[in-house]
C-alpha cells in the first residue's frame, strides 16, 4: 500500500517519544489560553511583549482590513505591494538603523531567500551548531560549502574562516538562540568577520522587540552597526506579536534581494492589514519600555526560584528559559504533569534540540504576573 513506510516511521517516532501532535486553541493568545476547550496558564508562547492581542494592534488590523481588504492579491512585484507594506518597510529600516528593509511572509522564507540569493557553489557559509533549522536549511540549499562551528565558539569559527578559500564567506547566527535562550557573542563574531573579510548575518527572531534600546534587538544591544552586521533579519510574529519577517540592510542588498530572492519574488505578499497592524506594534515596541522591563524581571524571578528549588537552567538573559531533563520520555511526562495542574509548557525533543538534551522550554510574557510565575514554580516543585 502507498505510504506504508511512512506509517512505519511514524510508529517508530511514537516508540522513541518523538511523535509530535498539535493542540487546538480558542480565543486570542495571552498569559491564559484556552486549549482543546480547557483554560490553561500559558508558558510556551513567543508573544514576549504581550502584543498579539493588544487593543491598538487589533484596531489597526481592523482598519487595515477596511482600507485594503483581507488579501494582497499578488506577489509584491506584480500588484501586491501596498502603501501599508511600503510604510512598514520604511519604518523598520529607520528602527534598525539601516538604509532599507524588505518584508517576507515568514522567517523561514526570509532566511531561505536571503541565503540562497547571496551564495552559490563558489562561496562558503559558516553556521553556529545551534542555529535555527531555517538557517541550517538555507545554508544547505544555497549550494555553498557548508561548515558548522561549536556553539558560540568564535575561535573555532576563525579557524574555519582562515582555512577557507571561498570567494565570499557568510557567517550565519541566531541573535538569541530559540531553544537555549542565550545570546550569541555578536561583538566577537563581528570582529572575527572583519578580520577574515566575511559577512555577518544575524537572525534576531527572538531578540527583536525584546532586547536592546527601544527593543531594537540583540545587534543594537551589542552596540553593532550596519557595517559590522550588514544583513539583519528578524521575525514579526514573536516580540512584535503579529506575523511575517523582514531583512534590513543597504540599498544594494535590498534591491538585489527584490530581484533574486526566490521566496520573495515567487510568493503572494502578506495581507496589507497585517502590515497595518505591525506599524501599530512597532510604535508600542518603541514607546513602552515597561514591557521589556517586566518580562525580563519575570524571567529573573523564575530563575531565582528555580535555583532555590534545585533546578538547573541553561544560562539565559532572555525570556526563554530551558530546563534540561535529558530523556525524551521524562520531558513528555513532566509536560503532561504540568498540564494536569493547568499549566501549558511544551516538551522540546530531538531533532529540534541535540540528543540527550530534551527539555521544558519555558517562556515569559509581559502579560504574566508574578503570582503566575510563582504558580509555575510551585507546580514544578510538585512534579
């Protein structure tokens, strides 16, 4: 029968505690979330600033739908590029200190389009071992010579760069690593790239809006400029609370990507109403520092409490806190025991994380309260 081999692989996944299943939510994202008809305390969302259901963002989306309808109708290069898209790109460029910005529909599409447009078989790409899957897949898809360096190990990267005779060298790193929560050594990476005549591209999906002055991201927090990090990419569905992604850089870079990035050229533009919502979100990111202060204070409260209980967390200066359990079955059991207490925390297992490092990935939002953090700590103590 067709797909019998796929059924066998799924069975093996179940046996290895690696099977993945979706949950169905009702209502908006928030600190509390209705999942499969049950109200739960939510500690696994990437809505770090609590903007996904912010009334100003929702109102901007509704006005955008009134002004532009619900679909963009075509790709940006045909007739799908609206004034809302263009205004958002201009504002993102100014916010990140770059000449231009370019919208993509998703972070995965952005990384795939950027990297495959910039590199070919004569070039080389160098990636942190814990980079997001989209960066790894983009590097492999580019056809460039592909090297991974040990997580955060700038000396290892420098050796790889020294040994390479590629025409162009591109270093790819997450700004904030999505499963560990730590921040890349961006200043050291930038210095290394400058010495080795390499470009540095940062995927700031989990840093944009959350880190740096006015939420300008991990690159700004590291004090780096557009010359030191010529390719800056971030997503808009996490700290920004909406949807999409962008890349910011020089006029030449953006014009080149408009012409050569296949995942930009050959896909329908995001609905303009989303761009309108994102413009409202960007204003809130810029003006409401208390959101960043609060989410980081909650993460610090959790770290202190977890330490008192004897839990060992990975080092992290972000809203992402990883509690390593090692064994896949143990991570699933812990997640299910928390669920029984009304708390939603995802068990993260290979291949998303390296084998032997299955974990609870706990994330915080500005929507959470101190009491809710304490409730999570109490639940963890019980299990």
